[in-house]
C-alpha cells in the first residue's frame, strides 16, 4: 500500500503542512507582541520558511526554493492573515502555539535530515540538518519577538529533533523505504514531544555548583 | 528628459545614499548603547549593508557585491566615524535616526524589488524582496543593540515597504520606464512613512480578546 | 625552521583549536542559562562554527566546509558535552569563558583575514572578514542566550580583531612568510586583548551630550 503513494508528492505536502503550522506559531507570537497585520505576515513567514532557508543556504542550494516558486510565501502570508482574525477566538492561544510548534518541529526534523541525506552528508551532519531545519525557524521567531528562547525552556526541545532525525536515519539505512522512515521519524519526534509537554519531561538542566 | 539620465548610475547613487543613511541610523543606535568608535563602525556597517546582504544570499548572488568592491564597506566605515563625532551636536538624535531610517527604508524597498524583478521572480516575491532589503538591516541593528524591534512599534513600518515596492512594480509593469517607477515607488513609500511619523498613523494593532 | 612546518596543516590545527575554545565559551554561556546537555551542544556548536559559517556564506564558499567534513561538528559536540560535565568543577567559569573567548578571537581574526586574502579581496575587506570571523560566533552566542552583547562591553573587543587582522596583513604584504604573519597577528591580538582584560583598557565610550 505504501508503494502506491507518490513519495515526493507526500513529502511536498508534509513540507507545506509543516510550513503552515510554523507560520501559525509565528503569527501567534506576533499576537503576543500586539503587532499589526503586516507584522503577523512578516513573523509568520519568517517562522514558516526560516529553518528551511538557513538549511538551504548552508547546503548552497541557491537561489532559494521559495524565490523560484511563489506558493510557499503565498501560503505563509495567507495563513498569517487568517491567524490574525482567528486568534482572538482561540480558547488558548498559548496552547495552540505549543502544539503547532510541536507538529512543525516533528515534521521538519525529518525533512531536514532527508535533504541532507540526499546531498550525501555524513550521519552526524544529517542529524544536525534535521535540528537546524526544525529549530531555527522558531529560534528566529523568538529572537525577533524578543522572547526567551524556546531552547532554554525545558520539555526536550532539541532532543525531539535529534530523536526524530535519528529514527528517520535509522529506518532509512535499514532500507524500510522512505515512506515508513519519514512517518517513523515524525511519529517518534511527535510522541516524545507530546509526552514532554503533557508530563513536563526534561533532561536535567545544568546546575551551578553550590548555589 | 528622464531618458537622459543614466539609469544604472542613478540606481547606483541612490543605493549608496540608502546605505549611507542606514549606516547613520545604525551608528546612532550604537550611540544609544554607548559603544566605542569601533562599535559604531560595526553596527553602522551591519545596518547599512545588512538588508542587501540577506537579499543577495537568498538570491544566490555570491560572493557579495561588497566583497568585490570595497567602496560600500569603506563608505559605511567613514559615515559611522563621522556620526561618532557629529552625534553629540545633533539637536535630536532620536528624530534624526527616525528620518534617516525612513529615507533608507523608502529607497531600499524599491531597489530590493527591482533586483528581484531582474532575477525574474514572481510579483509577490518581488514585494517580499523589497521588504527584506528595506527592513532587515534595521532588524539586525535592533536585535544586535537589544532594542525592541522597530517592527513592533506602530507607524506602518512594514506597510511602507510593501507600498513602495508595490507602486514600483505597478509602474514597472505599466511600462513607465525605470526612472519614473523608481521615483514613484520611493516617493509613495516616503510620503506614507512621513505621514505615519508626523500624524502617528498606524494599522490596528492586534488586540487580545477581553483584557 | 619555520619552513619545516607544513603551513596548511598548522592553519588547520589552529582553526580546530579556535573552534574548540569558542565551543567551550558557547557551552559556558549555555551553563549560565541552565540549559540541558543538548542546549549546550547547540549553543557550543553555533559559537564554534558561527563566525566561519557567516564568512563562507558571504564569500559564496558553499556548501559549508563542515557539511562536507564531519570533523568540525563532531569536535564541537564533543567539547560541549565535556564542558557540561567539567563546568561545575571550574573555579571561575566567568574567567574561563573570557579567556577562551580571547584565544578564539585572536585566532579567528587572523584566519578570517587570511581566507579573504586568498579570495583576492581588498585590504579593508580582508580586515572586515577577520572581524566577522572573530566576532560573529560570539555575537550569535550572546543574541541566542539573550545576554548583552560582548560588543557593548568595554575591553576593546572589536579593536583586537582589527589589530590582529591588520598585523597579519602587514606582515603578509611585507613578505615575511605565512607562518610568521599568522603568529604575529595572533600574538598582537592576544597581547592587546590580555592587556585590555587585565588592566581594563578601553576606547572612550560614546558620551551623550549634557546628561
């Protein structure tokens, strides 16, 4: 059954979905800063496309994919606008932001690692590109909005991206086929992130000695 | 008469002027942070060249234009030094900064869009490159100096860049000739920004529900 | 005797050493933010590779050297992990951070200028690349951790990078041979930085008029 799916199409749709949820999370951060609708569009688009943009600059895949095809930017602008009008109706914007961010993180850690594999990078570098793609959009969002980095919060943020990318790489090298590898990595990352959010899991934070 | 102007020369001079005013605005932010003269030069140069640099990285126009031709960096360094000595004599540094920033913004939204048009990008992407070129130098400046983003202030900041780039694109596609299109976009952006500064115009900021 | 050293090997080792000390400084900043071990690895790696990465993007040397060769990322990850466990035992983490940063700064201002010379850039641009390579890793670290920029502190931060790069360029153009030029630049930068740290040297900070 899995063979029937057109893989590149699937990855493309997942990529668009990841961009969309990150754009929502960016727009919700703009809401916290009380920006106007164009601020929403700027921060939403930066968050949606930021991780993939930094990944492609580092890999030298220029000009950017979103310069050539206007769909990606158009999608982010549209989603950010919708968020501007819908956000006041959300019961909990903070909760929505966290879960949107979790889904985007879980998708992008896999697609980032996948692209690095296609470029022939070593495994440790592929995991890094999973982390870069998954976290740098959110890092950009937090730096631009002047919030404390999501990184310095608990809840296994970078860990999830490492786990998702590693599971994907493992399945990829076991030869399970890309569809299973992609879903396996995505589900591993999302499950761990969900558990971390729900039960407040965390790695031990660094403790300063005697104080 | 317009045909008599050497267009590429004109655009080049306008570009240098935009870089210079952004360098002044960066150096004035360094003044607010009480940096030394080399801090002025660093922040001034980053602000002057930052927007165009990010634009060219995304378009894959590497190595950077300012690596090949030392004029741009030299200009920023010179302007930043002059600002270091002149700033104490300014009646209102804050006001100077705002107006320098307004002129730079209005110039760069047009030249950014123009370069994207030359690369054959779709209209929505051309407007984005206008916004990127116009605002990212200032965003870099604010992030590095630890100030609240100019974005989250009122006064139509991103809006101006969108309007300037759109007017330029409209005139360009109407076939008015580049000189008129460039000046039209510049004047539209500057007029709107001036009105916004003087009368405090703004788009409605996002309002949190019931609070 | 100097001719006996294999220069490219030497520069490679110095580069690795510079990356390692910057990774330590990044990891120590992560300690100040009480991050978990993966936060240490992320901030350590970003600080170690950030300056060189921005340099190579601007020069168009893509894909990144550390994408092709996993050694650099592996080194940063390893060093950051070790720092996580060793940091509590350091008598003064703050002091260690400052000196690690000083060594990294002094090495990278020279290697950055050297790479720009190899690309045929003008002298002022070569000095800029020395500054970019030496300071942007630390700037990234400070922005991501939400600390005040090391730039806005006294102690001649940018000045050291300028001096190191300039001494290297001077010796290079005098034809002393690369080994002497590299060491001369490194020692000049480190001596000045040490003096600045020990005796609190600084350039005059910008003073606001009448206040």
